[in-house]
C-alpha cells in the first residue's frame, strides 16, 4: 500500500517540480497561469502548442535563449544559468497547462 502511494506521487513529480522551478526562477514575475502579464499565460501557451510534438524541445530552447515575435514584440530574456533538467521540468509543466499552481 505504501508502494502504491509513492507510485502515485512520483507520477506527478516532474510536473510539481516545474511549478517550483517557475517560482524559484522568477518566471512568475512575467507569467501567470491563467492571465497575460508581461508574457502570455501558461494556459495560453499550453493551448497553442497542444498536439505539437516538437513543442517541448522548441520551448526548452526558447526559455534558455530567450526571444520575441511569437506572442508579440516584447522579448523574453534568456535564462542561461538554469540547468537543463530545470528547463525541461518547467517546460513540461507549462505544456501540461501549469496544473496546481495558484
Ligand atoms: C522579463 C519577463 C519574462 C520572464 C522573466 C520570463 N518570461 Fe517567458 N515570456 C515572456 C515574453 C514577453 C514571452 C513572449 C515571447 C514571444 O512573443 O516570442 C514569453 C514566452 C514564453 C513561452 C512561450 C514561448 C514561445 O515561443 O511560444 C514560454 C514557454 C515561457 N515564456 C516560459 C517561461 C519560463 C519557464 C520562465 C522562467 C524560467 C519565463 N518564461 C520567464 C516574458 C518573460
């Protein structure tokens, strides 16, 4: 039974980590889950790339290198000091619709 509980929580580990990564890297200073701030909402991003098999890789590069022109003229800064694992987790979390972040 204990094994079952651990199994369930680890299935959501990457997504949960993504929320922590977003909070600890100031992503939430420019993004909110469900409304536009400086950047698009994470739910809008998830909707835009729904069904796009290349989105994970493309957005990992975008978060790392920064850039503009997809949502408007305002650029997102680069995040060169984030680890590849953190970038992967946070992008997976955004593409999942940023669940359970208030
Ligand atoms: C200084 C403000 C700012 C910060 C900090 C910021 N972003 Fe952004 N982000 C933006 C803007 C502006 C855009 C829209 C860029 C565009 O139009 O191409 C954007 C776009 C995005 C996109 C969609 C990119 C695309 O090409 O569709 C993702 C995913 C994203 N941000 C994730 C993050 C994550 C994760 C972090 C934290 C590591 C973060 N952002 C931090 C401003 C910011």
